[in-house]
C-alpha cells in the first residue's frame, strides 16, 4: 500500500467544523492535520505526492452501512467490482454488504468466501454482514465481532427466504448475540393481508402507487416496535435499518450521545428525497422495501434526522436490471441503485438549506464509524486511515447514462442535475477516482484494492 500524500489548500470538514487546512498522509494514515495556514516541516512531506485542493472541500470518505452488491450469485445485477467503482465515484470509501446473495451468507465458510471475493475485487474498503435464518444461531455465535460489521436479521421478508419469524430463534438472537444486530423491520402477516386485499380489487394489475399501502405504516411499526422491545428486554446492540414512517420515530431516543446508545436508527436517501407522489412518474424504479411513503412521513424523517433520533444516512443500494423493474407490480423486485449518488443527494439538501455541511458529514461519515465502532475511519484525525472525498460545491453534475457506473446502467436520478460534484476519492491515501474534464465517466485506479474493515469491539 502506498498512500503517501500531502494535500493542502483544502476546506476540511470534520468534527463539526469547517476550516482551511491540509493533511500529511504516509502509508495510508493521516499523520498530521494542518489548520488555518499551518505549514508542514520539510521532513514531514519529503517524498510525498502533492495534491492542491484549492477551491474544494475535503470530507472523510462516506461509510455506507447498507448495500447489496449482489455477489455471489446475482451478478447480472451487480458485482463487488462494478458497485465498488460506483461507490468511490460517489465519495463512498467503505461499505457494509448484506447477506441475501446466492448462496445466502448463513455460515462462517460462506462469510469467509465473501471476504475473499471482496479482497480480490473491491476498490473500496469493505465488510460483510453475517446473515440470520430460523436455524443458524450456532453459526451466528461463531462470528468474530472485531472482524464483521454485524448480524443482519430480516424481520420481514425483503428478498430471498431469509425471513426470521421463529419466536425462539429471535429470542436467542436478541439474548445471545454480543455484537451489533441490524434489522429490516416489516410485519409479514400484515403485508400478506394487504396484498390479498388489493389483489382482490385489482387482480394482478395492482398499480405501484399502492406499494406504500401494501407495505404499510402499520407493517413497519408493528415490526420495529417489536424489535425495540426485544432489544430493551435483552440489552441488545440494535441498529434499525431504512426507517420510513412518522409513527416509528417515537421509538427512538435523542437524549444521549450516540456512542452511548444501545439502539440506533438509519434513514436512506430515497426516503428523504422521494414521496408517494413520485410513483406515477417513476413507477417501479422507486419501488423499495420498506416503501417510499407520504410527504408527511418524509418530513417526519427529516425532523428526526435533524434532532438525532435518526443517526445514520445510508442507501440500501440494491440494483436490479431495467428488464426486471419493467415487470408488473407483483413480479418487479424491490430496490434500486443509489451508492454513487447518495452524497450528491445530501449535498443538494445542503445547498437547499435543509441541513448543514457539517451535519451531512456527521450522518454519513462520523456516525457510521461510531455506531459500528469502525477502527480509525470516518474522521479526519491523526492516526486515522486517509479515506477522503474531494467535493466541488460550485460545479453541477447531470446524471446521464454515460456517467452511471452501476452494472445495471440506470439511476432513479437520471436527468437530474446535482448542484455539486465529487472530483476525487482517496481510499487509504490512494487516489482511486478522479473527475476528468470533458470525459463523463471519470477515471479509476483499477489496480487498487481496498482493505477489510476492522471493529473496536
């Protein structure tokens, strides 16, 4: 690993501050943070590559705690190679990938195989969740908390057959697992009843506009409240993924510092951006589980994000082909590609005045590192890994097929012009992506590979 760099003339965004400064990076680690005109000693920068960040803001690389990169077994949709390229093009330097691949990651051997693939193919840093089923608790308990981001539990079937609904298994997971348990919460019996109701009205021609009424607020709240109840009963380290309703916000706390919370919560960019009013124009392209819901729900999510009931902003990046998405409602899969565009989404919100730049960094970089206890990432601090995103807030980016890096080749943001641009991304101090003038797709360092995330547990 090289990662030897002197970056200067930047506006650094870190720990709630924005200040002019620079970074001295050796062997992938930040050795010095220079502030407000402070200059390095000649010996500090001897032999280093030089990067002038004049006119740019530099933030810690985004840590996305929820992606589905589709490998192994579903690689017609996406691969660790393709989706990690898309990630770094969007300033995401570390990702945590879900277990509902083929085969599903339900054993230590299958988990080890995913790590092998990640080490071979990923440009970004990586971690993989161990998966839960109704009958693999013994395998779950073999997981090394220092080596794995967490356990994923589908308390509501999203894709595949990983629904965990056996009361004894759930009790065992919440009682015995001593590392982070991340949950997808939707109440499956409620969803099935809603499906049958609308099927009775529409047959197989159910319009996608009814998705938030099939995967309803009640389905979300019943499952989320049950998970929170179990976690409080057993003192479980619980992280609730992709929350989507106003009603659920009352279940989460903002009275204690993040590092002291036992129960944390995530919101995804699509639930902050879209509402049910967008189904008519975008159809299955914005069909996600949990569903995008009302403008009222969206506003409640925003309020909870800003008052710290919601801790992390992530993506639930889940690519499908356009052919798959073009099917009728019941046969069209849920999910969509987002990891390249999550930071531009939040920068648009910053430019609109909805959230400060410091809070964007807090929710996308700092908070995932704190919640998951990621070792030496998520901050611009001396001794930390030099994962960096360089941002030009004054130049816009239009999303079009030529600059979409997902293997599936489409984005729900096509034809939208984002107000800002990610110009460079560094992983462990190595330049892995840079914008190229007049070349829409940019340039990647395709020989570089990220490294496995470690956790201080």
